[in-house]
């Protein structure tokens, strides 16, 4: 839980406090947005809108009630998602829509998720020992090239090359691509 | 054209900020490329072991974009005078707007005087009724032939009007109850609220109108911008205008007899057929009523004089 001092700094508009709140409660917004949009791009755009909205309305945060921040963020995020969807639908000339009908993104299917996890494990099993640590740092942990460079003692350019090679290999893995294509997100892909 | 390679590169390696912004603009408008991007991100998220949330790299990129939007230090450096107005003139709503405007002007005057290559004259008044310019806290009535300095707040009260000849070439018609600031040589207009009719001369380079919720960039044309508290309407009389939301969100090209609306924090709506006759007639009525008022004034003076001689 974030400290009252952090929340006070957040309400005052301090950058570092905003980053702390974003990192601490990012998953809440991810989860809320995922109920309304299925595509990664739409979700990213919505998340940006939601966080901007949270920032603009940070005056509504009570620093003395740290425990309520997560709930407040979830409520604000949900309201903002509904507003965004309503705005989009009204642009297309549609009349107002019931809130319950707006959350249309499919829930993740545990079976599909398991199939993807198995396919990814099979893919990583094909990687040589030299490439596995890089895969883990880069794709799983999401470290920057600088951090990976320090950890593995390789240059930034080498990191870039390795990431590109692994991404191409993954795209060419038929079992992995088939598992992804069976998911709700994959069925929408071209 | 669908930039598939660019999308792959963006997801795997990332792109420089300008290229990223350009690609994201394209993704907003192109469903096919958006689906390609979604598939790439889905693969990246799966490799990270989480198919539900964004991949770590995408989450980091989102954080960077968000910080850029919330704390736009680089944008301010690009157009400092406009950023200053965005912060000082637009942020506080009506109650504080006057005080903020005066403060902004004071700050800007310092900037203008101190900065090398100060912006100078932005426009010359062609005709005016009740319009004023606020410079260093001093209100000066704008009369025909008067120079309008860049970065000073120009305001037109209820029942007034103002027509300007821009230094860059072309004209600007300012309707009543409007406040704006002109940039260097009248190449940019920061419209705080109200309505303007833009008639920039073609082939003279850039001309851009920024409101609290949108930016309209001329592509050779005549167009009307109405800025309210929470939205901006752009209606094109002739030619074409590129309209974006604040922060460069979305991109819509609006042609003659079409319009778009930009709500706060949103992308512009798709261009729709609209009539500009009401706007052009309003301008004509405004001008006719002022001419009529002048005529009646002159006639009454004439009657007074002839009565006096009798």
C-alpha cells in the first residue's frame, strides 16, 4: 500500500508520485480496460485515456485513506471506459447504450491460456543455453537493453539483434502461432 | 499502404518518438494494421507468460507515453509560447481566466522583450468594432491600421468584431465573444474561446489553430473554428484542414462543406457534411449591423448639426 506522503505528493502533481501510483495500481486499470476492449491497441489507448483522467481528477484522492485508492482507481477507470465507449458509439450515430452491454470483451479462457503456455514452453525448450537467459531477461522480465547488456555482458546492438531473431523464430513456430490463433484475440487477427 | 514491417519493428525494437507517433496515428485509422499490431502484441505477451495483460515492453512504452502526455516537457520546448498559454490561460476556467491571461501576458512580454528574435507583429487590423489587445496589463482598442503584436491577448466583446490581415498572408475574422493569441507572423493562433473564420493565403507555409481541445492545420483553405470549454468544432468553407485532438490524438482531414467535432481528451469525429452558411451569414449580419449603427450615428449627428444651424 502506498504511503500517505506518496498520495499527498500525487495530489500535489509530483511526477515521481504519479509513477509510483501508476506502477502500484497499473494492473487494476489493465483488468478494467480488458473487460471493455479485446485488442491490444485499443486497450493501450484506453489505458492512456484512463490514466490521464485519473491524473486530472487526482483532487478526488484523500491521502489519509490510502486503503481506498485501489477502489477509487477501479471506479474511475470503469466510468472512463464507459464514457469512452459511449463517445465512440455516438460518433457512429448510435443512441445511448446500457452500461451492462458495454463490457463486451471476452473473459480469458483458462484452457486457451494453458495451451498457449504449453506452446511457449515448447518454444523456449528449443532455445540453446546461450539464448535462454536472454529470452528470460528480455521477453519475460521485460528488461531494457542496457540492463540486459550489464547482466549478460553484451552490447546494445547485440541485444537488439537477439530480440529480433527470437521474435522471428517465435512467429515461425507453427504450434505457438496455432495456439495463439485459437484464442479470442487470435481469432480477431488478420 | 500497410506498414507491416514498421509494426513488427515497433513491437520488437521500438521506434523513435516521431515515428512512433506517426505509426500510432495510422493504427487509429487502419483496422487491418491494428489487427496486425494486436497479433504482434499478443505474441509478445504470450512469450512473457501473460496473455491477459500487456507485454512488459508494451507496459514500459505505455508508461513512457503517459509520462510524456502528463508532463510534456519536450512539447513545451517545441512551442514554448503556446505551452505557456496552455498552462496559464486555458487551465483555469472562467473565474481565473482573466487573472491568468494578465499574468500570462506579463510573463510573455518578458519573454518577447528578452528573447532574441522576438516574435514582433503578427497582423494588422482591417476593421474592428470593440476589439482590444491586452499588452503588459494595458488594454488598447484595436483600430483599423493598428498593428497586432504576437503573443498579446486579443479579445472581442459581445456585439464586437475584428478582421485582421495576417503578416504571413491572408486574413482572420474574429467573431464576438472571442479571445485569442496570435503567434509569430500570424502563423499560429491559440484560440482560448469563441469563433474565428480563417482565410490564410495559400502557398505561404504553415497556419495552425490550436484550441484547448484540438489543433486544426491548414492544407490550403478557408475554415471556421469554434472553441468551447469542452469541445471544438471545425467547419471548412473551402479547401482542406487537418484536425487533431489535443496531444495530437487522432487525425481527420476535413474538406469543404464538411465539419468535425473534438471533445476534450478525444480524437476528432469523422468528417461529416455540414453547412457553413449560418457562419458566413452571421459574419455578414454582424458587419451589416455595425455599418447600420455607424450610419445611424452619422445621420443623427448630421440631424443634430442641421438642427443646430436652423
